[in-house]
C-alpha cells in the first residue's frame, strides 16, 4: 500500500493584476491516507504558472461526484484534509466533522477534486 499523493489534471490560469488564479482538478494517487492530510501546497506551487514568493493565498476544494466527503486545505500545514461525518453522529446533529482515519483505503475517494487556488503575484 502506498502513501497518498496528489497530482494536477488539466487546469486554466487567470493572470490578473494582483493575483494569479488557477482552476483545475486534482486526483489522489496511493491508498494510505497520511495523518494530518495529503500534502497540497507543494503540488500547487510546483505548477509553472504559480509565480509567487508568498505561497498560496487561498484554495477552494470540492468533489463533483457527491461522495459525501469534504476536502479542506489546512493553512498551517499546507495539506488537504479529508473530512467525514463521525460514525456516532449524523447530518442532523451538531457533531463536528472528523478527519478520515489513516486506516481508510482511499480507492474510489477523490478521483476528481476540483480546485481554485490564488497566489499573490511577485512584486
């Protein structure tokens, strides 16, 4: 079993006056979900159009297949965390979402995760 990594599929770039905005999709490779999330910022900053010296300004993530999982970028670590409803909770309770356990097999999860990421342009 291999540790999960992200790769970028096709994407488009909007190079405005103050920001570079890139929209595309990610796919998860590997089957083992790492504790704390899958490295994301390093993948996005490796795109040739990500010309910045200040890192990722923002990143929105969503899945188009209605898998029920929520994908979120963690600012402090630059990782993508996958969240789910806790086994003891439901969507009708106020129980907070919890991170996917590292024992979860990722096959079938995150086959096409759309993203919109913004970078401040180099000054």
